[in-house]
C-alpha cells in the first residue's frame, strides 16, 4: 500500500481535498478530526492536569486551550508531548486497517507534515494551495478568527512556497471542486506506478 501525505497551510482547502480523496474511494486519516476525538476522550485528564481550567464537562475547550498555548512555545511543546503519542497510535491503527482492507493507496491528512518530519513516513506528498488573498479570505470568515490569531498560526507553519517546492504533487483549490477532482484522478493514476519510498 502506498501512503500519500496530504498537507497545506490553513485555509488552503486541505480538508475539502481530503474529502474528495475519500469520495474517490481512498481511505483518509484526518489528524485534525482525530485531535477532536481525543480532546473528548483519552487526552482530557492529561490536558486538564497540564493546563488547569481548559476542560469543561469532560471535554477540552479548544478556545480556552488555544488561549493558553498559542503565544507560548513551551506550552505548545508540552501540549504536543501529551497529544502526539496518542495521535501516533490512532494513525497506526488507521494504516493497519487500510492495509488489511486491501486498499492500494491511503491518504494521511496532516497539517504540519513537513514541520514534524512526517514526509519521511509517507511515499509521496500532496500539497494543497491557493492564492494568499483567497487563503486570508477563507480563514477570516471563520468564527473566532482574528488577524492576530491568523498571523500566530501562519508563523508556526512553513511558507506555502516552500511546501510546494518540496511536494510531489500540488493541488490548487482556487477554482472550485471539479478541477480538484480531476487533479486527484491524475494523482491516483500516477501514484499507482510509483515505488514505495518511506523510511
């Protein structure tokens, strides 16, 4: 089974692209969705212990947690030390299940793929992109998003141009869904002929 890493900066259309891979019949692991899941289950006690007052009714309150870590690199590192091992075990189970189902290709959707060295654990990388104007417009339309918060998020992410340079495939989401579907069909056709190369 070949593993495609799907990544892209915030607001580029990565989640939608992941959904279109799933629509094409490819198993897709969504790191963000898995974070949501563990924030309502196994991560709750450890996060409350590390960041008191960030959980409500047995769930992590993402807004409260974000307020404690977004401008504090040490706090962010502490949070990652709690969450990453849990994510790794979910990720491995997904890959085992996908392989067991006989899928020729699986997609892992990981926002900080390059930033965490994740490109070494996949066979090819798909980077999702759009213009900076469309990106900002999409993000600022989100609830609770401010220019300041956006700049803090972007500062943690590798620049889009660098991601595109390091990608095996680039998907542009600027022109609606049908061109993205066509790009996905093309990628799946080309991936079928690729050698496995993850370490």
